[in-house]
C-alpha cells in the first residue's frame, strides 16, 4: 500500500470515528438562537480544537503511554475494543455513551466554552478518535512519519468546519433518517477498523498467534 493510499485510509477511518455528520443535530441544538456569525465562529473554533487534540495525540500519545507503563499492543486491544463499542452504538443509530451523557450535554451547552466542550471534546475528538490517532502514529514512527499524519488531520478539520458552516442545510436535506443511515454506514467502517486494531494488538501480546 502506497503512503498516499494509507493516509487516505487514515482519513476515512477518522471520518468514521469522529462522525461529524451525526453530530450536526447536536451542533444546531446547542447553538440554537445564535447569529450566523456566531455559528461560523463556533464552527471554526471546533475545527481548530479537534485538529489540536488529534495532533497532540499523534505526537505525544506514545510518550503518555510510556509514562504510565502501557505497551502498544495492550493499548491496541483496549483502544480497539473501545472503537468497537462506539461502532456498535453507531450502527444502532446512537451517539456513544463514551462521549457524553444527556445531563452533561445540557449543562455544558449553557457555558461560553461550548465550542470546546462538549462540541469538540468529547463529541468529536472523543476517546475513540484519540485512541485511533495514537495507534496510527505508532505505525508511523519518527518525526516525518508523525508529520505525514498532519495531512489527514487537516483534511478532517476542514471537513468538520465546512459541515458545521452548512449545518442547517445539510440537516434539512438529509433529515433524521438520512443522518441515521450515514451514522450506521460510518459505524460499519469503524467496526472493521476496530477489529484490525484488536487483531494487531493480540498478535503483539501473543506472538504465537501469528504462526
């Protein structure tokens, strides 16, 4: 697989995990009554925050794991299970409970930091996206390997920005059924990626399985 093909695969996986389309109704609800300029500013802040979180995960995630004495194979299995749970929730047309509760969303939506919490963290850049970024960065060691991951991260950030700017029109066009269909498709893709993470992790923990 060429480098560009792999980066495309990373970008598709991130889109499935972040699931910005499924988050559109929450964005509209949280910014209800806001002016167009305020929504545009919030959309930009959300995109920048998600990009920063994913970049930090890519560059320093493995150092954090080393600090806590967590091996990459163990994290691959744990992260893969988390992604699998999120994907199962998505295939049932739900937002994963690992992101936020309804009470948290209601309370945090009233704060001035709504663009960062909960819209960016944990709604978009949640545990699944962070785990996926750490695992992907581990497969691209070195400075240039990590820098190459900035391309799919930037694409995701721009994709989120554009979607949130067009939130009203997209939600009206797709409707609740359309958004649920997209969410389920993204969940299916994410399920396949999570199984791949778990398989790699188990192979690392139990090398005899590779034989």
